[in-house]
C-alpha cells in the first residue's frame, strides 16, 4: 500500500470537523448543561450520508477510522465511570437492589409498551414489535457516563445508575443475540436460537461480576505487601536510569488492565463495555489510597496525597482532560449522529394499491412522523419510570469521612429538619499576640439543608436511563430484517418500523440528555455525594 497525501479540500474539511468537535461540545454544555448534544448534531450535519448534497462534508473514507477512535472514547468513558465510583457504593446492598429493580424495569417496560403499540395499535407482526422493544430496552452507557459530573460519578446515584445501565447492556446483548437468530436466513441450516446465545453471556457476566472483586482483593494485598515494598528502591534506581517516571508506570497499568478486561470479556461472550467498567472498578479498589511509585518530579509523593488514587489522578490528568474530553468522547457522539438515517424521518414509502394497469407502486406517506413521535414519548416514559424505585428503597445517608472506610454511615433522616446550627468563628491568639480568626466549627449536620430530594434523585435516575444511543443502533441494525416488512403482492418492502425505531433512538438520546442537564442545573446547589 503506497502512501497518498490527502487532497486540500479533504484536509480542510476534516481539520474543520476536528476543530468544531470541542467547540460544539462547549456550546452544548453552556446552552443545555450537557456536552453530548453538540457533537451529536455535528455528526448529523457534517458526516451523515443520508442528507442531500453538499452533505456529507466529511469524506466517507475517513469515517470508519474516526468511528473506531470514537468507540475507544466510549470504552474510556466507561472505564472512567468504573474507576471514579467508590467501592463502598458498588457493594452496598440497598444500592444493588435499586440498580437491579431499575435495570429490569427499564428492560421489561419498553418491550411491553413496544409490543402493545406496534402489534396492538399499528398492526405490525409480533416479531417486529418484539424487535423494536429489543432495540429500545437498552441504555446508552456512553451518554449516561458523559452526563454525570465528577461529583455525581462518586455519588450513590451515580453508582446505582451505572449498575442499572450495565445490567441493561448485558441483557441487551443477550436479546441482540436472540434477535439475530430470529431474523430470517432463508434455508440456512442451524438457524434458530441456540441455548448458548442466551446462557453464555449471562453466565460469563455473572462470573466476571463475582470474580473481579476477588481478584481485586488479592491484587490489593499484593500491592501493599512487604515484598512489593522491598523492591521499590530497585525500581526507583532503575526508573531514574531509564527515565521512567510514576506517570509512565501508571499509564502502562491503565492500558494493560483495560485491554485485558475488554479483550477477555469480548472473547468470553459478554459486553466489552462491561469489561471496561470492571477494569476501572478493579484499579479503583486496588490503588485506592496507595502511592507506590515516585511522582513525575522524581520525588516521593506527599503523604497527604495517600488518600488519593494515583491511577485515577494519572488518568484524569493525562487521558481524560487531554484526549478523552476534547477529542475521543465528542467523536463517539458524532459517529452516532452520522449513523442516524435522517433522510427517512419525514417521508416513508409504503406499498401502494393496485392501479388500473395492474401494477402496484409505492405510496409516499408522512404518518411515520406522528408514529415516531408517539413511540418516542412512550420510550421516554418506559425508562423514566425506573426512578420510582427510589421512593421505596432509597435512604439518604451522610458521606463517610475521607479515609475512614470502616466507619459506619449515619442517616441524615434522623436529624431534626427545623434545627439550625449557627457557626461562629473561633478567635485565637498566635505567639505574637495577634488575633487570628480560624475556620468556624463545622455544622454537626452540614448537609441537612443541601441534600437533593428523593424526587430529584428519582428524576435524575429515570432521565439518565432514557438515552439509547449506540446500543440501540447496534441492536436495530441486527434486527433490521425483522423491521423491514415485505409485501408479497407488490414485491416491495416497507421500512416504516425501522424508521420509527430511529425516531425513538434520536429523540430519546436528545431528550434524555436535555432532561438530565435540566435536573443538574436545577439542583446545582445540592450535594449529590451525600445523597
């Protein structure tokens, strides 16, 4: 393969697209409080091959490679969520209960509503109705993670949300395998649903979910063992000789661990996104409070930083802020926008009636618009209803003191809501006799007036589950043979069910992001970490 330099128009258009990614992301964050919608819209307008000329402005030969980079960004987004989530939230029984109930509700309700609407109201076959529900039962992990701020990723609601979205993703993977086998394959032998299609992803996911904590405990003990610490002097001397710094070692650990989890989960038969999240949670626990390598300046890290996670600090400073946020994450959402067939959103061709000459043609129809909007509203409701479990199982708690993971959490509900502690400054004299005003004593219940209400938590949880994004697009493409109806009389096909699903994917992704942005803006003065 010979090297070919890009032409000047292609070079200018591609460079402009890359430059607009962070710009649209920033403008979207200013206008909607979420940075998802800007790159998503840019992907539709700049990259979509479904719009009339001059679209697509980005050369299509470059789009696959940019989509690959965007998927790397998705994996890093999920990894970021895993490493940022405190392990105390992940293993809390109440959190797991809410996650499981929200996840299964978000799967069953959209499928039930899809069958009722497509089969009962629109008259489509049952398999077509089930295929639409299968495409819309999952949650976009990438969108969900990108909507959460750093504070919310470390909160209980962030942990519950990620667990529920991951459950949707694993079950969506199983349903996608079922849908792929339900699609007609002509006379191909062996067509049908094999038991491994359903059982294997479930068993593999359970094995990874149970085995990763055990592996993390063993790895944490090994990192903190005396044998590891005895070799630090040798490592420091070798590091100085080879110019290897702590940052290099941390980046190597991040890349190797992420690649290992992603590759093994995919080859074992479950979602690589699940593996990316487990990789983050694994490193988050193993290196929590550990500082085993010297920092970039060549000196030992400050003992005050021991409560931090060195891997998390390196990831944020060298990947999240420099590569993931400005480029890879926006690329992922732009690739979603480029995959949405917007050219069919307002007009669909349906098999027509027989003419005087005996021929049967295609009839233009606009009913796909109102059907798509109605279905999208139902799919928003089908996920938003998952927040009702908060009212039954959620108990607000105080955050644990930093570094005291063994201390039990005390409930804020026991505090009297009408009592208010007035903080007065403490005046002391220094050695020269001057008066110093020290920080006032902390309120024994400082978060009683700044906790988000259960309604806010339920609304955030439900709306963050609404966005479908990449998972729905993947399942819809697998189910496309079931979503295209053939008319044997005319020999023509109707893509109406598929276009209605695309309406729902687009509106739920936009609507979910807007809804979460609105909730976050309305509750910006609340302490979500204490919820």
